C-alpha cells in the first residue's frame, strides 16, 4: 500500500515541529489515567503503543489544568510533571510528537469541589460517630452529607447551562492563568504541543447559543471569541517553545435541518474565527464537531448516523482561508479515505481516532501494504464505555486498554492448528495463531465466512459491521491461512493437527409456549438472513439488541411492529449514541413497546401475554398480528468431539453457557490462540 499512500506518509512542518507523517491520534477520553489524573502504567502503555505503530502526532485528550472531579488527565500541580515527562519520553523514542489538550469544564470547579469535599467530610464524621456508638450523630451527619452532595450536583447542573454567562471576569482570569500554568508545566515535561480545547468552556463562550453575556465577552463574534484568543496568547507566553493547535468546534446541520451541537460556532462564523486564530499565531487548526448536545453520539457518531468525515466541507473552507495546516477528524476509517483527503487538498493532517483504537498500526501498514483492521464505528467499546465511566476498549482489538500486558506471543515450535468455524471468533483465532507462526487451516461448514455478522449487518445503518469480516478475508490469505468452505471437519482430519480451536457458534431459540410451532412464527435470524419474509402487522418477541434491530429491519420494509419484552425496557444492549435515533424512529412509526410483558401463547389472532404492573399484579394482554418473530436469544451449538484426540479449545458463542457479544468472541479467540 506504500505506493497508494504517499501523502499520508509524507512529513509536514507544523510550527516548530516536523511531523514524520500526516497521521494524528486526536484527543479522546480514555479512562486510563490514575485517579489523581496523572499518567500511570496503563495510560503510558497505550500511548506508547500508538507511537510504536507509527502515529506521528498524539494528543492526550481533556487534560485539566485544575483538580476537578472529572475522570480525566490532570496537569494541575508540579508533582504531576514527572508522569507526563515519562509519557513524552516514551513516545519520543518512536519518533512521535506529544500534545496535551488543555480544557476547563464549564462549571465553577472550586465551588463544586468545596461542596463535594464538605459532603465527604460530613460522611467521614458520620462514620466516626457510628464507630463511637453515637447513632444520633451518625444519622444527622449522613443526612448532612447527602444534602450537601445534592446541592453540589444541583450547582453542577446549573453551571453546565449558565456558568459561561454568569462567570465573573475574575473567575475567567483565574481559569486562564491555570491553563497557562499547565502549559508551562507541559513544557517542563518535554511535551511538544498544546491543543486548546475549543469546546467546553472556551467553546461555550464562543457560542451565540450558550453565551448570553453583555460585557466584553458577549454579543458579537469579536467579543465571544475574545477569551479564546486570550487563552491562546497566555499559552504562547507561558510556553513559548511549544506548538499551539486549536480544536475548532463547528455546529453542523443535520439532514432534517436542525443544528448538531451548541458549543462552538456555525460554519460561517467558524471560518471567520479561523482567520482570527491564524493571525493570533496558532500553528494548526483542527476542525471538529461541536459538542454540548447531551449525546456523545453527536460528536462521535455511530455507524450509519452521518456521512463519513461529515465535517470535511468546513475544514476545506478553513484551509482555503488560513496559512497554517488544517487537521480533519471524524469517521475517517480507511487509509484510502485519508489519502484522498490529502490528495484533494482538503486538509493537511488526518485524525484517526477510533480507527487507531481498532488498529494502532495504521501508519506501519500503510507503508508495508498489510490490510488494516478498520473501525466499525459501533461505539460499543469506546464511547459507551466512557459514558459509563469505564476505560475504552475496542471490541475488535483484544489488546486495547491492556497494551502493557497483552500482545501476540512468538510461537512455540512449528505447530499445525485447525480452527472449526468461520465466524468472528474463528477468524480471530486463525489470525492470531497464524501471526504466531503456526500453520492454520480454517474449516467452515457453510459457503461463506462471517457467521452472525451477516445477520448483524442487515438492519438499517448496520452494514458497516461487515468491515470486521472483510478484514479477515484480506489478511488471512496473506498470513498463509488455508480456508476450507463447505467443509465440516471430522475427527480424522482434526487429529492430523497439533491442536483444534472450535468456534461453531450458536443457534437461535424459541420460547416453548402454545402455538410457537405455528407457520406464522418465524425466527429473527431467518428474517434478517432473508430466508423468511413477513408483512403487515408483526409482533417481535424479545426486545434486546437483536429484537430491536429486527424491528428496525421490519419497519424499513413497511411492517407495523409491536415489541414484547419481559424486562422493563427494550434495547438494553444498544449503544447509547444510537439509541435516541432508534427511539425517535419507533415513536414516529408507532412501534408498540410492551415491556414487563410475558408471552403465554400464540394464536391465529396474535400473541397472548400477561403484563406485570408496578404493584406486581399481572393482567392479560392481547396483541393482534399477522406474523410473530422470535428474537429471544440463542444457544451454543454442540460440537461432537468424540474421536478427536488432539487438544480442543472452545471460543466464542459455543464456549460457555451464555453466548458471546462480538467483543467477548474476539477476546476469547485471541487468548485461546495466544496460549497454544
């Protein structure tokens, strides 16, 4: 691929820095940092792995210059400098440059912090009283702690909406000074650049939607942009050796004409502001989606939600107006896509965010020609994890988040390995075993690879999940893996190998109620694969991930849909970034949601069920329909290992009592193949 990616691998001068290529890791919240915000072993290993993979410019996201309660990196005291120096030294060993994205949240950090500390102090006093046998004081102090905490969160909620307008000039000066001091610490740590987080507080001040000030920081674009330019000047004065980048958040427009984002600027004002930034001495501008929508999916959209690199048109406009390099970010998935952006002159640097979580070796593979493992934009392991206060971990990359401890081991001798089953678990097992230097043959009983991925790709907006299978179709032949389709391997064949990994998957099930064997009852798997066609009014039994996506599939084909779910909500396994879109579609198309409802039978007229009310009482429910689609789960396929004398390891859906999601399937396969 080297010949097809000359621009992507070309060096570029950015301010005082020379980047060895145009591949950037943009700022992402990872959750890898220590509780005090310093860079620990997990965080260091993650960023060093990116540098080893050839990334030229790495930005650590959301670095706070003050001690906040936010679970992000912090460079607020001199005591934290050594951990950032260790990180800078680690990435420099591999020729990468390191930037810190400095940000300040849009709330009164000291004020909220004092209240939270007060709550903690009251709780501590309560526990001391309890230990002394003083139950009255214990109860009073616990009540006090809870009340202060409630007030803290009420202030936080208020500030997130109004702090930008209500903050005093003195508070803004203090924040600017803290940002400048953090930049000075970064320079001492050997960091190469500062990225100004143009969203959050700074972007809120720029925003005509959020900023209602009437002083010199409100009103006209010149006034709203004033603070951002002052922050840039303060950073340049405090850390004159560092390159300064600005993340320029743009409020884009959805297909229905509504604005996407509130912080930041609409495109025309963003272009004007970009010129101001250029004049102010900023060395690079990253054009990105504005935030403050309440849904991270607006900033980091899931597959199918928006076009690839949807902010690029604004980046092109900015590039035509400024003299400094422009970076673009957002759903740039492939090497080819990045190369075309550069060839067209639309931008100068390509931000591969989620894509580098999925495959940190994009730069090395662009040079060598090896296929990259392309991101699905599913958001399940990254964005969802951060929203749920967990560390990010790509569903397709078993090493992600554990780079310090997990990597593919060298093989032990010249083993021959059989893999039975060509779903994602079998495909990953074959890849890892082959990477270890083993001879691998993969047997798949059907005429195609991918297993349940083909079903998962059928619903609206989900076709991109096929990239997971396409990657293996490209890479396995290059690794020397022999793929045998339409071949169910027998014991004699398997015994010719040194080990067998079994990944025979699962099958769908039906709930055993009267009428479940009716001709009007079909499985979600048969519907999604095209084996069964339904029409008219359809009841989907099961409102989990498969049931919800089956409902979407049916809606797209003109069906009227009712979902029946035993739990208290549907779509519990769906990404929170796409869930609002699904629910809006269900509301618009009149999808009935019968939650807390248990099916008791199926008749010619429809589904009979009972609904459990809040009081625990059950009442009968009749749901008329023309067809019933079962989406109630799956069960592991059995594998006949009789006569197989070589060691057998089970992975993926067939490995345990519970079937696996894609992340679990990948990880079980990776580790099994890595331990052979």
